[in-house]
C-alpha cells in the first residue's frame, strides 16, 4: 500500500511539473520578440571649428566633421560620405563673409587659393574699383571693409569773371560695399579704424564710368551707411531727377548743394 501511495505521488508531481512547463512555453510563445534593426551610420558635415573672419586663408585645423541630425544633408553643405578629403582639399582657400564656430562650411563662401584675394571675393557680375580717399572723406577713418557707403561727388563749377566758382556736391552712387581699405580686406583685430589712401568698392559694371568721371572732375567722399540701412542692391542716383539748389555762404566762397525736389519740402 505504501508503495502505491509513493507511485501515485510521483505521477501527480510529474503531471504538475509538466503542466507548469507547458504553461511557461505557451506564455513565451505569446510574447513578441523585439527585433533590433541595424542603425544607419550618422551623417557628418564639415563645419568651422572656430570663428573665421572675412578674407582669411582657410587652414585645415579650422575645420572638423560634425554629426548631422536634421535628416538629409542639404546640397550646399559638404558631407563626409561624399567628400571625405574636403578638409585637405579646401585648405588655403580664401573665406568670403566669414564663418562662426559650428557653422556648416559652404563652398560658395570660399574662393580657391589660385584666385586673387579680391577676385575670389567678388560675386559673379560684380566689379572692383578703387577711389582716392582721406580720413576726412571716409567718415574720419571709420569706414572699414564690408561696410556699406554712399558716394558723394564734389566739384567746383567755374564762376564768372572775378568769382572763385561754386562748390557743388551730390550723391552719385548709393549702398555699395567696401571690399578693402588700401590693401586691408578685413577689419583690424581690435576693431581699430583703418585709414588709407584708397578704398576698393564692389560695384556693378554700369557704375564704373560714373565713379571714374566723378574722380576725374572732382573729389569723391564715402558716406557711411547704418548697418540697418545696408540691405538691398546698390544703385546709381538718377542724374535726371529734378533737383533744387541750396546755397551756403562761408567767407568769400559760396557753396551749392543739389537736393532732390522731393526733399526740399523737408528742410
């Protein structure tokens, strides 16, 4: 009898163990198996590792690769997958406009090392022309590269017999960019004014004869524009615009200032 009880207990224990094993197997089969998808390698773009000023010669140490997490890399940026040797090939290029640290490098803001400094900085269709200047004719010497200026032409009109003549001034070109003062194409490191004898300006081809004629017939001064007013394209002031004349007297000489008629009522 005792043996029969042992046999029954063993059979019951085996059945219970089998039931537990079957339940665990069914639960494991019901649970979904997480599938790990292979991650795509992160894209990297070429960025400036430090601030780079306008007109600087690019060095390899000033560039680094940075992960790009904004989806597809824009075509204007340089990706590591397409141009892995870009830091080496771009070394020695001239920088146009400058970069801040972490800014993606765009090739349209670089000029190849084989090109001249200024010719590499000129946008397509623009020209560079130099005008004679002094500290007095460049806002006290505070006109710097990348500033925007208006060109004011001053000349002496011949007077009648015994008259010394009349001095006339008018704006001939507005909102042009200063490329360089003398041979300096970037601001001084400490922001000090650069006083030179010539200023090189970025102009349109049709503005060149106007500026050249103004220099030949008188003097040209640069009027510094506010940074907020520097947007927009440069333009030749229409010489056919009706103008009034305001006469100023100083000593024995009178000065005429041509003013557009639309502004006479404001004075």
